[in-house]
C-alpha cells in the first residue's frame, strides 16, 4: 500500500480556505494531511473544513483565539487519536495531535517559536523535552514513529539562506540546533535530507520582506522518522511552488 502524507503550516486555516485550499486538497488527494497554525477553534470553521469528503478530521485548538492550533485529516481511520500529551502548560496552546495507525504513529506538531525573550526559548526547549520523552515511550512499544510539523528551528547552515546573520537569532541558536542533533542521536532521521542534499531548499519565507521572490528562506518544516521505518519511505519532497501561506507544504511518500 502506498501512502502520501503532507504537512503544512497554513498560517490561518480560514485565510487559506479563501485561497483555494480545498481545491488543492482535492487535486493532491493526500492520504494524510497535517496542518499547523490553524489559528481557529472548531466552532469558527464551516463544514467545508470540518467535514471534508473522504477524510476523518481532527482539530486541536489553542485556548487563545486566533493562535496556534493543529489539524489532521486522514483517509485512513486512525486506531487511536490523542490531543496533546497531558501537560496543561503546553496543551493549552494546541500544539500536538497524535494519531495511531497500524504501521506507525504520527505526531502532527506545531513547535513553539522562541521569540519574545528567553522565557519562550526555555518554553520551546522544555516542549521538545516533554514531546520526545513521550514519543520515546510510544516507540518502545515497538511503534514506528513519524513526527512532522513546523519545528521553528533550522538545523544546519545549509537550511537557511543567511546563517551568519541569524546565528544569534532564535530559530538558529546553538542551543536550538543542538536539540535537532539530540533527536537524530535518539535514532530519528531528517528524511528530506536522505533524498536531497542541495542548498536553497526552504519551507518558510518572510512575507514582509517578500523573501520568497528571492528565495531567502529557512527550512524549518520537517518529517522526522524513527530509523526502524526507513525502508518504508520512497520519497520526501518540499512543494515550494504551492502558495497561500508563508510556509509551503512538505510531502512524505511511504510504501507499506
């Protein structure tokens, strides 16, 4: 069985709905679609978004309106769905949906941004700790793991257009980059780099400076997989031509 999993920070699901989002979903027909930064409670959405034909639809919103939030659409009915990881400090921001399937468990995650001062960088790093502590418990049950989303961190210099200028900025701080190293050392693979080691491969561009036109971007959206499921992956892509957000979608192709 072949599966296409897409992941996209849409920067507002209601905004992107007006830009042809549902037509794009119909055209691409992903088997699973993970969205981040939906910026809406479910009661604010119409049935065009909450009851997409052929999909199970799950939403986990932040308590604060117009902020954060994730959504997972799946043609395959999950065996189990879990919102957050039972940590109120993080769950009130609506950042994680965990969906269990027969062959893997998928974590759709909107990682915190480290902006607005040192306390948010600490919050971000503590979130990494809590999430991966939980994921490792799931993995020990002999579950294959996929974690996707906006990590809000570029890992290496190749992953952003201006590494030197951003070396002291959140999103490329040594302590944040070290956490990506930690994930890899735990046995997770940044699967895109298994298929593409070229520079200039980005998933986010600043709208204010019209950075996308010049491809002055960051690769901060990832699929990480546990190494045990590497043989299932047939491709991993960045869909940089898809517009509508300041991020573009990424894709993971599996053969199970």
